[in-house]
């Protein structure tokens, strides 16, 4: 087995920590920005920041990328789902549910990816994968049945976060067909650009009555964290890590995200880690783990 450099492992741990804390940061951003403004604003900023990286990488290639019209149309549609709708649903959901609930709902993303990939003929659903999926669903049921009145948690909020995960799952599955011909930086950059264009009307509408000058430094730092770190740096680390360690090992670090989210929610927001959260979390993460090994 190929030895994984310690620096790569350290980067993946950093990525996991950033994503795990992003739920609390989103709560902080909601104190300064309207929910419907954060998503399109974050997409627009990410597109602007990724553009120079893409331009630099493109100049270094002996043959620049050539896109077919069908690919560009697909990428534009994926940008709407994976960037615009994903981030709007996520931040709107975070305004209506707790950090722990949101993190565990997002943890079901691999299951959604599996089902969509199976529908596209990219992989088969085995009995083991089906058992893992049912176990994760049972975990979500325990979470809602036993923790319905938890501080800050609500079924509508969790449903919105689920829609965010579903939109990202669509982006993940269908973008695989594009990354066969184009690298991940290209797909993500153009995807963010398409998402920013799709979210531009909402951005303009929300900005019309919003006073940006009244946003404190803490609000801009929260938005910067979500854009520069969670949206750009983590994706660059993720795809870099895939070139240096097995995908299964990279995915294994994702099991730490709900734990980090729950702990940071407890420390910074005072959100309790209840028994239903712990039990539901074990079932969800156990189901996702079983599915990943199926």
C-alpha cells in the first residue's frame, strides 16, 4: 500500500475541521446577513476568487479546454443545483434548525449520491448498501422523534438542509460525467460562475434594501470563512488529497464532521448534545459507513 505523506493527512484533517465548524459560522453569518442574501453572495465571491486560479491553470496547459455546447448547458444547470440552490437551501435551513441536526442530515449525502448514481447506472445497490441506507434512515427518525423540541431544531429546517444535500448530490453525480474530460478545478470554477449568474437576480433583489456598511467585521469574517475556506480551500484540498490517498480514506474523515459540528455548537452556541442526537448520530454515521463498504 502506498504511504500517504503526513502533510496530506494534515491537510485533510484541516479540511474536516473547517467543514465541521462551518455550521456554527453559518449561524454567525445569519446574525449579519439575510438568509436569501448569503447564498448568492457567497457564490458570486467564490466565482470571482476562483477565476484567477482557473486562468493561471489554463495558461499552463499545452492544450486549453474545449467545451462542447451540451457540456456547457449541463454545467450551467449543475451550477444552479450544486451552487445556487444548494447554498440557499443550506443557509435557509441553518436559520431554522440546530447545528447538530443540520450536520447529521448533511451526513446522509453519500446515501443520496449512491441512489442517484444507481439511477444513472454508475453503480449497483447491493444488499449491504441497502441495509446501511435503512440504518441511516432509522437514525434520522430517532433524531426527529426524540429531539423534536431541541433548542433551535425544527423539521422544516432539517427539510431545507436535506434539500441542500440533495442538490449537492445531483451536482456530484452528474459532474462525474464532466470530470472525465475536464479537471475538477475547471468544473468547479465554471460551476460557481454558472451558479453566480443564476443567483444574480436574487442577489440584486436582496441587496436593494440592505445596508452593507452596517455589517460588522465579524459578519464579513463569517462570510469570508464560508467562501474562502469552506467553499474554495476545502475543495482544493479535497481534490488534491484524492490524488495522494484512496478515496475511501478521504471519505472516512467525513465521519468526524458531525462530531466537530456538535461540539462547536455546544461550545459556541450552547446547543445541547442530547441522547437522541447521540443515538441518531451513531445510527446515521454507522449506516453511511456500512453503505460505503458495501
